[in-house]
């Protein structure tokens, strides 16, 4: 039987991605699965700080080892925006509104370099560990593709001619920020003997 691991997220797409990556080795439970309906405040000023707030909330309130990620898109010409504000860049209008705001701000801008970043905080046996993944790419001028979520339809990873939203889940996970951070988490978990 596979071991259970709590992933402190309310984002169902992130749960699906991470479940697919950990398939076979771990059964992933998200916040709803453990009965946590609180919208955990993400008030820190860095990805690591926000990931930490989420994992600590679960450890303190549910007594469970868990991990959380904070992720986002950093656009060079926008001085790193939307960054930690990626999920609420347009103020609450959701993924489509966020994506449209980035496209609007990037209208006519020729330097379209951007990267996705994920930082994972793992709280295990009272100790905290961090893992980070990044993927560089460029922003399209128009959305393309329907897979994935968030900014996927406008992000084209370097070395590819398609956006994340035009890739299968497996292709995206193999090169994505979250996939890379998760690989480090898995290697760490596999190296733990107890
Ligand atoms: P939780 O905090 O509940 O985990 P969330 O959606 O708020 O879910 P984040 O705080 O990590 O997740 O915010 C990340 C936002 O960045 C997310 O809502 C997307 O807009 C964007 N994002 C992160 N990873 C992405 C990915 O793989 N593809 C596209 N957009 C992504």
C-alpha cells in the first residue's frame, strides 16, 4: 500500500499534477481530503515564506506531516511580476483575468522572457526542508492551448515551440518548475529511512 502524504493546496490542478508525479509511491491527500476548508493566508513576501505558511498551518492544526508549494510566474520586463501575486494579479478575477492582465502589460514589449518558479516546504518530524524548481521561457502574444491552468496558455518553455497548455500533463511535468521541485522532494523522501 502506498504511503499517504498531505499536499497543502486548494488548487485541484496542482493536486492532479502532483498526484500524477507521485503515483505509485505516495497517495496524495489535499486540504479538502483532510477536512481543511480554511483559505490559509499567504502573507509572506517570498515563495518560500508562503509555502512555509501553508505547510505549518497543516502541521500545527492537524498534526500531520505535509508539504506545500508556492509558485508563480516572473516576467523580466515587469520586474518579476506577477511573482508571489500570480494567483491574484488581477484582483480576484481568476486565471483568465490574470493572464489577460499580463498580456495587456506586455503589449508591444519585445523582451518577453519569463520563468515559472516553485518552492516546496516540507514539514516532516518537526523539521522543515525546502526544494525549488524553475523553468525559463518566453511569453506568447496570444494564448494557445487548453491543457493545464493559470498562465500555461501564454508560456512557451525554452527549447520548445508549443506552450505548456499545448503539452500533455506528462510532457509538462517532465520539465516544469513544479515537476523539477517535486523530483527533489521525491529524491529526499526516498533517501529517508524512517
Ligand atoms: P494553493 O495556494 O491552494 O496551493 P494557488 O492556485 O493559490 O493554490 P499558488 O499560490 O502557488 O497556488 O499560486 C500560483 C498561481 O501561479 C496559480 O494560481 C497560477 O495562476 C500560477 N501558476 C503556478 N503554477 C503554474 C503552472 O504550472 N502553470 C500555470 N500557472 C501556474
